[in-house]
């Protein structure tokens, strides 16, 4: 497969977080030396994300596509308030 020179930088940039995460897992495993503790440390951020999931609103695009216009308006108003912008009319 041929990848032109302009795309190589983008592909490298997109793969960096994966490489950094793998290096971090190796560092945690090296420091803890016990697989149960390593697994706990690695899965804690994922558990925090799962607990936070219900607090995240659906995207406005999804709400409009599913005809939830009131929810989309509430989400847009909340976004406007956070960004110090006037409410959408």
C-alpha cells in the first residue's frame, strides 16, 4: 500500500497516543510488579469514564436525527452558556 508523503505525518500523529498508552502500561507494570495491581491501575481510568458516561449529553446532531428537538435545544443552550455565547434562537 502506498502512502504519500503528506499523509505520513498525519498517520504518525494519530498513532502516537496508542504508543504512549502502551509505554505507560509497560511503565506501570514495571513499577508494580504484580499483575492484579497493574490491571487495577490500568482499568481505573476506564471505570471513571464509565461512571461519567451518564453525565455526557447526546450530540445535537443525534438528537435532531431522532426528532428530540427539545433535548437538542437544551444541549445547545448549555453549550452556549459554557462558551459565554448568546442562546440559539
